[in-house]
C-alpha cells in the first residue's frame, strides 16, 4: 500500500459521519451508486458551513450523500439538486423522511444539468457543487460561474481522475477531459482557484467580487 493510500485510509478513519449521512452512504452502496469519500465530503461540509451558504446548487445528486452533508452544514439553505438519473431521485425521495430532509428546503430536478442550469437565475447562488462525469464538467462550470453571486464558490469533485491526472503518460478520455477542465478554470479571469489534492480531488473556484482582481 502506498503512502497516499495510507493517508487516505487514515483520513477516512479519523473523520466521522452523522447517522443520516451514514444511512444514505449505505443506501448508495446498496444501489451501486458512487458517493464521495468521507474525506472529500467533510471538506465540502466545512466549506459550505464556513461561508454560511443560503442558496446552493448540487449537480449529481446520487442517492443524496453530499446533499445530506450540505443540508447539515447549512440548515437554513435552500438546495437545488440536479441529476439526470430518475432512479437516483426516486430512491432519495423514499429515504428523505428517514433522514429529515424536507421538500421545503430541497428541490430535486431530474434533468440533464446542461438543460437546467442555463435557465436558472444568474448571480443568485452562494455555492455550486459539481460531481458529474468528466465530459460534463466544463459546460457545467461555465454555467456555474454565471449563476454564482460575487464571492460565491464552485466546488468540482473527482478532478484527480483516480490519481491519473498527475501521470503525463495517462491519455484516457476521462483524464484528458479533466485536464481540459483544470486549464479552463485556471484561465478564467472571473475566478480565483485552488486545487485540494485529497481523496478524489477537489477544485475550488471562487467568483471574484467587484473589488477583487485575478490572482487574489
């Protein structure tokens, strides 16, 4: 086992999930739906709580593991969660009463994000979380920048492509798509960004305020 694997295991063992997150994590495993690791999920939780997000978009609901983390981090927030797989939302709707998720604060949209995001209100959201296939990330990021208020954040999960992103010899389509995303974000002068090389990887972009400049 590599040092990286040992660190990843240690981080997951050190951190703890709430009972509701653990319940949805188990449901996700049973459904064969990939959920973000505890390490990455806890990081998203901390970011959402720290910025006191009130209006959140999540793209890639799955069975609601990250949705639950966001709801716990920002209990006053309204979350719009988008997923193109009807079965994911059917399952989550069945489980919502057990974990205390309310329809008044969570809106589920079962459509392709590329069809939904362009219709949403610009400059209205504090946080956008993207956990989508590599081919969809770049288009979703472009929409997310428009939807975020100044100072809002965009979190892109799984950007390390299983670690292959760092291997120059890796030429798989998914890896190439994520490299294109990293380049697009780095060159977008509307945002500042940082890359968190933990677990699946998290790219964090923050939309500039009127008084900020690229590089700040």
